[in-house]
C-alpha cells in the first residue's frame, strides 16, 4: 500500500485534530487540568515547606526587585506599592500583637467596609499567625452579636464608617463578662483616624516563622459568613487550600498576570472579593483596584482611572450596569475580561456587546465546600453556562461530581427503594449538584461551619453512589447538557411547585429579563388561599420607572411569558417595584433575596407596591387589589 504523501497527510491530521478538539474540547481540558495539577502540587509543596500562609507570597513580592515598587492596591484615589503595603501590614500586625496580645491561631473579628485598612488588618493578622473573621458590615443587633459570638473572637475591630450601629445597649452586651460563654467579654475597638495615625507611626516588627508554622492545607485561614438569608449567618471555615490552591488556579485560569489590574467593588467580607479577586491577585503579583461599594455611575470611571484590565461581577452586577444610560464612553476602557459568577444568560451577550468585553469567565463554587465549575467563554457557545467540561475533564471529574434527582417537595434527593442509594439525574435533567468527599477524612475537603457540628453534618450526604460514601450537598439545582455545559437552575428552596410541576425561578427570570420594558425580575412562589403549591410571582423593576404601567405593557409581558415558558411556569402575579426598593432586596454582592418578598406574598394589606394578576383564560395582567384577594380567599376564582 502506497503511503500518502506528506503534503496530504499533514492537513488531514491537522483537520482531524481540529475536529476532535472542537468536539471534545481537548485543548481547553488540557489547559484546565494542567492548571489544576500545577496549583495542587504547589499547595502540597508549601505544606511540606511549612510555608502555607499566603503572607509569605505577599512578603516575597514586597521584597523582590521586580515587585517592591509595583502597585498592589488602588483605593479612593490613592495607591500603595507592595513594599509600602508590607510596611503597613507589619505595623498593624505589631499593633495587634503588642496591644491585645493576639496569639498564634487566635481569631480576631473585622467589621469593616472596603478600604486599604481592611487589607492591612487581614494580612497583619496572618503576619502574626492569627486568623480573621470577616463580619458583614450590614449586620446589626442580633445578627451582629451572633456573628461575633460564634467567631469566639475577644476583639472586634470596627470601621468608623459603621460605628453608628454600635448602640449603648449593644456595647453593653459585648462588655458582658459572659459574652464569650464564660471566657470573658469582647473588646470593641473603633478604628478612627487618630488610632490609625498612631498605628502608622509604630516601628514594624516581622515576627518569626514559627508564629505562622504548623499549618495544614485543611486548617482554617479565614472565617467567612454565609449570607443568613434563611436564618442567622454561619461562620464557614475557609482553609489554606482554598487560599493557596484555589487562588493559584484562578490566577492561571482567568488568566491573571502580573501586568493585570483587577477591579472589584464587591465587599471584602465576602468570598467573591476576598478569595476570588484579592486571592488570585496576591498569587499572581498583580494589582487590585478596589471600590468602596458597587456604584453604577462610578464603576467604569474607577476602571478608567486605574487602567483596570479585568473586572469582577457577582449576581446582577452586569444587569445593573446595562441599566445605566448608554454613553460614548461605554467602550473607552482597557477591560478585556469580566470574571465572576451569577451572570444571567439574557445579560451575557448584551454586556459583552455594549461594553466591548472580549471574554467572560464564569465559575461556580461554594465558600465552604469542595468542587469547582469553570467556563472561560469568548464566543456564544457557552453563554449562560457556569461550567464547561470536555471529554477529559468529564472522565476525571465524573466520579467526583454528580447531579442527583430531587424530590422538590421535600428538597431531598430521590433514592432507589431497593438499594437506598441516590438516583443520578440524566442529561439535561435538573437535580442537586453534589461533590465527593473522602468518607474517612471529611474535613480534608470540607471543614464545615466553625463550632457548629449540626450545620456541618447537614451538608454531608451519605450513601449516594455506594454504601458509606460521602458527598458535599451544595443546595443548588444544576443541569448538564449533552455538550458538557453546566447550567445553574436554582437554589433548592427557591424552586417551587405549581400544578404538580417544578418551577425554576431562574428560568422564569431569564425569560422576563428579555422583555424590553423590564430592567430586572425577581421571581418567587407565593401561597394562595385554597390552592396547593405556590403560584409564581415576579417582582419587576421597569426600565422607565416614571412611565405609567399601561395595558399594552401588561399585555406584552403576558404574551412574552406565555411564549417563552410552559403554562405552569408563567407568573400569575406581578409586583412592580421602584429601583430603591429592589436594591434593598439584594445582598452586598448584588444577589437577589426572596425571603421577605415570599413572606409578604400577594396579600394587598401586606404589600405597598402595585400588584397585578393574570386572571384565568385572559392574556393580559390586570390590577390586583383587596377585592380580588377576597375572591381568591372565598374560592370564587380557581387559578
């Protein structure tokens, strides 16, 4: 048999490779896997060297000729080099050690807004071998007391900008000798200008490595609190593995180079800004541009002023940026990549087009749990996906990541009645995402909630694939399609049942979000007298809040909803809100909250906003008031 000539063989092989690569995403998988291996090897190596604390990486940059004079941080119109930041960090560490006697492994609570001081305190604690507990500065009263108490901290450092919430009554409770359950009071320290000036004059001390030594990858680096939307906040243990391995992986995956400037205005008390913005910046030796808080009008101005090349988003951030009036400056910036989680599919292409963003890097991860989904997207193929798996990553991660069929009424996985094991969901079938744990060493990957064994145990699912195994329960509903794209469907508990069907609030919000009149839709289920399950309700913010809600508009919303959704998923109620109210119904990271809306329902006596409903057999939403509510209560109308 005559061999094919080289000029024919090379194009054929090249063409075959390109086909296989497109079909199975080989190059993408190899890049992800090599990045993961490199990050893991580095983490294990640092553990063996007893150099796990990220303080050492910071110190390395600050003392290197290439980075000492490089900008680490932009904030509030000021900038600090790595060397300058190192000086401040040692000063704050020295102050905490000498003033309060903070010991190795001790926890200190921070109740601070974004600023350079937050970072000086954070790294200052690491410099002396202590651990920070990041308190949500929006918390007050009971939630604030609970958060500080569960941290076990004997000192809480308070930003003077949030000083007002510390009432005399609250301070008396902190000063109670039994505040720390028999271990004494908690000292509240207000970080005012005079105190900070004094710290800046302290002679900095670099404490010995032994103060930071003896750490394992699974040991605590930080306490970061859950949002507390369904109860009091819980302190999640963030391990050194999350700091070092995840930080290195994200820096390589986005990618973030030492020439990049990452802009975030998400709160540092949250894992998004702390672990996924500043964390990778520290590992890569790049620059953080920090905003005080999210401000739609100032977002791009901050980016231009600091020459940001990467921006971080969370939740509805990009939707809020799109809601600002178009400007000739929309594409006048150096940003090439938007990186974050929670980007809605209907927003994704609009955001890229309007602001000239080349790449969206969407990911999925839990603050306290293992597992990661990652989607670096430069085209429309994976728009809206939180993860993208090719053949290689599917083979490797398949045994470790499962989607389980759910009983949505009990929010529990469905089990095979014969084996008692969980039932794996099929392709494109929504179910709960779970991640494998080592059943013999659970806390190697999941350290749980600090001092709360019950809450920790509730997140561990047993007997999933085989008897005795263990998986981390994410509490999130996902689906994976035949192309390896992973899509977020809902939080378990947000999904509701109507007409014996499961309704995904995210799916409904996506369809409504495409309607021209609607700026934002927050969807949830409400109880209706005389009806089983929950009927769909959408709290809407309109593009033009000053315009009257016309019949034509209500008709269009109904038509688009009925066109894009199954009949059972079409919202039967609308609640029209003003943007200032919408802002109150989201977290500090621009994620929508539904609990208060769900609790108010559609009882006109509890709801101050205008309500509308879709009466049976009609194709336009009508005004909903006390009379209509009474009709439903009397059973005169069946939805």
